[in-house]
C-alpha cells in the first residue's frame, strides 16, 4: 500500500546530500502553477544558490505533501546520490490536485483521457484533464519560470508518486527527458495495493484509507484527521472480529470514506479499473524510462515489472530500463540496503542503485548527451547475493521448467506427475495467517519470512523436492496451475515458492524462506471481467501468475511449494460462495472442502523460468 510512512521514510533517509544546511545551499521558491482548467497546484522549488551553470529540474508529484510550506521553511535534504546536489540539480515538489495546498478535487488513480491529450497545436478542451495534462502544464511552467534551469526536466517518485511519474511520462512534453517511476501504483485490481488477481488486500486498504481516504475540503498544510484503528495488540483477531466486508461501512467508516463505495461497486475488472491501468497507457513514450522496484516489496512489486514489460512493447523507443533489488517498499532510497529481516545481502544494495544506476541514468539525459551504459535489466539474485545483468527481461537464456506436485508431499522437477489427490478444509473462521506469531501492522517482512508455521497447519498443502544436487536459478516468470475440486462455488488459492535452507546453514538453519507468494480468486480463473462460479461436481483448472523473481536455490537446499486458501488478514476471506464478496454477510461464510489433483491432463504445478 502507498502508506504515508513511505513519505516519512524518504524524508528521514533523504540524502542529507550536503554537509551544509539546505538553507545555505539553495533558494526556495513557491508557486501556484495554473493548470489549463484554472486549477492551481502548489509547487515548491529549491534552486542552488551558487551554481555555475543552469541545472536540470527534478520534479516529484505527490499526494503526501510537498511541504514544509512557507518561504522560510525548508526540507532537511534531498534523496538520491549526493552528486545530484553537487551537479546543480534543481529539486521541485508538487501537491497533486486536491491534496494539501493544491486546489481542485483529488481522485484516486485519476483515469487517463480516453483520447490521450497531445500537444499538437490545437487548443484542447480546458475540462479535459488528467495526470498527464497536469504534468505537461507543470513542466511548461517550470522551464519558463524557475531561475537558472537548463530547460530539461526529470520526473521521479516512489509508490503513489511513482505512479504519478509513470502517468506524467504520458504527457510527452519535449522538455521531459527522463522519468523514473519507482514502485509505481500500476493496476489496483490485478496486482498492486488494493487487489491481487481480484482478491481484496484487506489490511492494507483499511489501515491506509482510514487516514488517506478522508476527503480534504479545501487547501491546507495538514490533512484531515483519520479514523482511529485500534488493533488491541492483535491484527488477526481485530479483522476476524470485524467480520464480513459488509460490516466495514456501518462498523468503521460510517460514510467518512467515499472511496469505499467505489471499491464495493467495482468488484470485477470493469471500465473503472481498466481506465486507471498504467501499463496499458504506456504508448509512444518519448522520455527515457527507469523502472525501479523491490522483489520483496509488499505493496507495489507488480507495478515496475508490469510497466517495464508493457513499455518494451508499446513505448516505441529503446531507452527503457528496469532494476529490481532485494528491497522492501522504498528501501532503495535508504542509506544502507545490506540487510532485510534475517537476510544479509552482503553489500550496500541501495548505495549501488543510487550511485551506479539512478544518478547515471538521470545525468545522461538531464545534463549529458543521452548516452548511458546500463543493461536493460539489472536484477538482484537473492539466493546468490549478486547483481545479474540481462539484455532483456525475462531473459532469453531461460527454459520453462515444471515443478510438479506429487503424492506424499513430493515435488519433482520436469518429472511426469503421478496421479493422486491431496485435500484440506478451508475454514473462514480460522483462516491461515500470512505470517507466524502475533501480528500488528501489516509487516513488510512477510515477503521473505519463514514459512515453517504454515507447514504445520492441516489447511496448508506442502510439496518439497529432495536436496538439490546443483544450483537452480529462477529468473523471470513464475506461473501456477492449480487443478482443484471444491465443495463451494468460489475459493481463493495461494501458491508460495519457498527456499528451504539446510540444517547446516550458518545463519538460518532449516529456514523456509518465502521467495514468491501470490493469491488468486478462483472465480476470475477464466476472466477478470466476467467471473464464473466453480462447479462443485468436477475438478477445474485455476491458472495464475506470481510476480517475477530472480533467485538461486543453492545446492543442498530444497524447493518447497505451499498451497492454501486463505492469507489473513493480508487478504480478505472468501465465503466460498460465488458473489460480490463486498456485500457478503457474516452468515454467508462457510467451510469448503478443497481437493487438489495431481497427474492427468491438467496436473497441479508451478512453471518457472530456469536460467540456463
């Protein structure tokens, strides 16, 4: 989720890129930039005081505050490489429409215009606005009004601001030379934040929108007070007691969060979501693009991967790069990216990104000749603790490799599956937690946490290989196929790809490291637009895609796959009835018998891109 803490994280980790105070090195300007419809957007700009030559403008558009506000109130620093400050970069920050000091009405993931607006010499309808037109108008104003700028603009942002960066690239302003969407919000139904494969991300939504979702009625330097969420020390119990999603409005929101009604009404991948999808709009992009993400980002892992792949096909230009590191949400902006949870990556991965990738990218297009030596894809191998460089992503030097479920909890590689079944009962009154122990906030560590707790539950199926006789590197796609018969008419399937460390591992013996996990709502197995009930009289095929990965399962480790039908309270519970789950009542929830089939024409399996 694009939680407010990401803004605080970036602020606290902001490169305090100079030993001197920002008030000594930069002059702050504040503008109310007029958009084509007359709405004015607050923008603060920090211009170097003693720059010897005009510098580029690096803009961030955000719903999380461009403050501090007032001509004498300065930011404490700027994130990124200190070389940006040393090279005379101008830093600009803008409140998007309807947030903080900007005028207008805020809209979550404002849909792009059906006919994308382009600067073609014709006078556009002033009422035709979207995030790309606001970006265009802002860039045009900045290059003509900010002192000592070189008429080149870069755009960047993390999380929701990363989504605004991606949308801003669609403006195609000729001065917008380089854009870096980082963990961008890309598609809130298919893979980011709100839903994954149609399943609702319960805890993230409730915790985030209880504050962010309160409308701001007029411009101001603070946001309205949110709805307090008191978990009483146990998030699992809190959300179980909250009950069905139909209780959210009367028990919790009580009319204070208008966006909730949009979520309830739009329970399929309809026009509401499709018009807000970023990947589908990345056509004929003129700016150079650097997509940034974390393989262990609990909020927006989907966005950079999906957008990069779409831009490769639609953007119609060669300057499109991606880097994915072993990071949680925004970790690449931190000072030290060497450790996450119990895992030590062996080097400062964040510093590598800032100095060897991010700064060279921006500098080549904002001050240089557009020539930069970067591989198309820079991917961190979280099993080998090394950076891998590829000429394309997914890399061509891979082979589809099948991990087949076998009877007796066995897992085999490219070996024909034997016929058999494995069963469990999914009980909505006792859903599988997404992480072991007592849960409070939605943790970021669950993305690579130990899965031993789940292996011990009767409602989780576990399949494991023998110890590997050689390294096994997955680089690219991870696809699941679950062939199952259920007693109800809908259910969820969670597939998890796990690295089982040996007992002799020096740091984490017997650790069951989650490498990839994803949920799929079975009613969307054939179409996200047109859901269909499951037929309780027969086994049906449920295919879905997990986010890409780059991970080496080392010799002596084992590969494990877990299958379950709940992941709570990360994901809302499925009542096992075909219906709009947002309208389900507490009485609708029932247990379901789940039978997974092996062998036959549609065996249950994972298919991974194995690096040659």
